[in-house]
């Protein structure tokens, strides 16, 4: 992002990005757990005070990899059964309808991964060679990724390997992954350009 401020704390329409994200889940989930690097927790609490963001949020300390951060977050979940969603703090534009549908799909099928079809042509690159692959066979993975809580906890009782997301952990445990088509507006704010796009989407929606 090219900023000294971690991207989840950058302002989007005069409010930290992470607060937009939390607000999407606070009325849907029974509890919201934020996972942050230890050195960012005090700053997050200060932002809560500054913006009077007094919602019931629990905070877990992040780990070396996303895998370990999710493990730490799961330890704070109050229930042992139910449905749990894992979502990127910098995806503040997720629609509530998609969240509801993801929860209901996971309740029926044990899991649900929000994804969108690739709009671009794709080439597979291996060393110095590359080849075209059918775009229709590829989806771009987003979040939330939603799971049966007990099964996800069981899946995370392994050593970290080359997991890239929660679905890959769940899949490694032998489960079939179910895809729910999401929305292209559910962008992950990673670059300065993404902030401009997010601002434009919020203005359009309002």
C-alpha cells in the first residue's frame, strides 16, 4: 500500500476500513473476533475510542501466517458447534445478502467459499514456458469462507504446510469445497488504486 499505517486502518469515507468490515457482520454473527498482530492491538483499541466504535468485539493475537492467526481466532469462539465465517479485514464492501447466503449454504453443506468467475484470460506459467487455460474453469477466491465450526477446528489440528486460505486447510482434511458465486465489488483493498475504487463503489451504493 505504500503507507506506514496498516491498510486495515486506513480511512475509507472518513472511517477505518476495518470498521466498515466489522459493521457488515456485527448484526449477523453471534460474536465478532478480530485477529491482529500484537503490536497493532493497542492502536486498534485507540481507534475504537476515537471513533466511538463501541461494538462488542473480541480481539485475538495474530500469528506468523494466516493459518496461525485463524487458529488463534478460533480459540476465542465461545461455541463448539455452529457456523463460523473467516473474512479479510480489508474486504469492507461485502454485501450482507452474500453473507447470509454463505452462512445458510455452509449450514447445509458444511462449508461455503465465496468466489467469482475470472473475467480475464488466464495463462499458466511454468518456468520459461506458459500456455493458455480455459477461463471458464477458474474462479477467483474471496472471503468470507464459512464452515461448520467443529469440522473447521478439527481441520486446523495439523501442522502448517503450504496452505493459502482456510478452504485449503478444510480441503486437506478431506472435505469437498462448495463455491458460492459472490460479487465483483467485494474487492480486497491492497493498493492505493483499490481505495479509489472502494470510495467510488460506496458512493454509488449510497
